């Protein structure tokens, strides 16, 4: 399973020992705003260069508006920067018919796309028909809405296994949810760097290590 860092703060991308290697970074206008940055082409260009500078392989960027002309302008500029930096670029777009023009425009450019925010199986089938490379349901939001997310995740994996969009699960709130996503065969997840750092260790592991140390010390005085 690939791990993408869900943050527009480049300083947070350095992970402590014990974390899996991150494949890349994914972001959206909300995360860019939370990082204190404007949602502009210049900001996105800077994020591409920052990803390259830290040695990550991929960046997923969400376009701000369903304006086809603007989308093509941004995609052309960003893809050029990505190619120069050696970074794989995926364009994120909401899974909504308002964005159909932009989705079609990205296809004409052979631009890999991720459809984000899908929440039900009809949207999943629509995303498949749009030839998206990834779909990104917000697992935590769906669960908070009282929905049983796991049949939907299994459906996403079934479509993935049939050659459709790969499942990139977002809004992961606990290691238990991450466990279930790994077990059901999700292709990727997005996680805040702070969550990865927090889950890299475990109190049970620490307790076992302490027991081993005590037992080694006891064995030496027998």
C-alpha cells in the first residue's frame, strides 16, 4: 500500500524513524489554506519543487475551480514543472458532474486524475466511466455520517481489481481503520504526517521491550 502525506506544509514531510516510506504528497485547497498559503498556480509550482527537493516521487494537486480554460492552463504549466523536477503529477478533481468539462479536458491531455469526495456506489461507477486513475472517498467523514463504510470500500477494491480506478482512501482516523484498508486491498492512503508519527510506535511494543531488558538483566545475575 502506498502512503501519501496529507499536508501542504513541506516542513512536516520529514518522518521519524519507524514510519513507512512515503510515496508522495497529496493536498487540496483546504490544506493549502491551513498552511497559510494562497491557492494559486505559483503555490502549486512551489509545492512541486518542494516535493522534488525532499526526494518524494509523486504529488497530487486539486484544481480550485471547474473552469476548463484555467484547468488546462494550470495543468500545462504544472506538468512541465513536474517533468523537469522528476515528479509524477496527478490532478485531483471533485467527483461531481459540475467538473465534467475539466475531467474531459484532463483526459485529452492524457493527464492522470484522481476523483475525490465520492461517497456512494453510483459515484464510483461514474468515476470508473470517466477513466480516473484514482478514487478517494473520505472514510472518516462517511463513518461520521453514520454509514457502514466497509461494503463501499470493498466495492472500490473490486473495481480496482477489475482494472478501474485505484482506491486511495482519505480521512483515516485510527490505526484500526488503516488495518482494515490494508486487509481489504486498498491501493493507497493519505495520512497527516502527525498520524504516521503517532502510530509508528506502540505501548505494547514498548512494554515487551522493557520486559526483554529486565529479563536479560536478570539472566546475568543467575
